[in-house]
């Protein structure tokens, strides 16, 4: 048998093995009905989770003496994606909600609610949970750092901007 024939035989064998390894499980899955919940069931469960997280978060605000503007809360509640993102992002969404409010105080309502909503949301979800350290790590600056103890500042600033 020549090298070319051997190589061809190996290629055919590998193709057969690959088809059995990839196609057979796919066929088995397609012939067996999956019992996943319907989209409506998932949406209902997500709505319950977000609603419970919102209630816990607003109760935590009240317990800490934090008052958020009614129009800000109405804005977060009116947009389903925004509401699901804020209250569904973490097990404790309070820092994300306060982070979004703090960004609105610093940058203005137009920027946060209209011009750069997705960027503001991303910063609000990520930044309050970021670990901080003054010493740079060898491979990861957050290596060995601790989560911040303080919640984002939502106090009103002079002129609508943070005083620095």
C-alpha cells in the first residue's frame, strides 16, 4: 500500500469516526423530545426573580435611609431590558442601581438615559463590584484585592456634577 493510499484510508476512517461522533448524538437528540420549559415559562420565572430582587433592593434602600428620585425609578422600571439588567445582574443589585443613579448625577440625565444608556448600564453593573488595590499584581491588577465597602455615592453634587 502506498503512502497516498494509506493517507486516503486514514482520512476516510477519520471522516467516518467524526460523522459518527458528531452526527449520531445530534440525531439522537432530535429524535428524543426535549422537555425544556416554554419561552413563556422562562419569561415568567425571570419576571418573578427580577420583581423579588427589585423589592429586596428597594427595601435595602429604605433600611439604609437611601432615597432615589421617583422619576429615576420609573425610568428603570419602564424599560424591561434595563429593569432586568439592573435587578438581575447580581445577587445584590443595590450597588448597580446606586451606580446608575450616581452616573446620572455625575453625567446628567440626557447622557445616561438617552445618549449613552448601554455604556452607563455597563459601568453601573461592573464598577461597584470591582476589586480595588493600590498595588499592581503580577498578572491581574485585582489579584488579592478586596471588594469596596462603600456603596456608590448618590448625594447631589453642586451644579449636577461631582465635586473633585
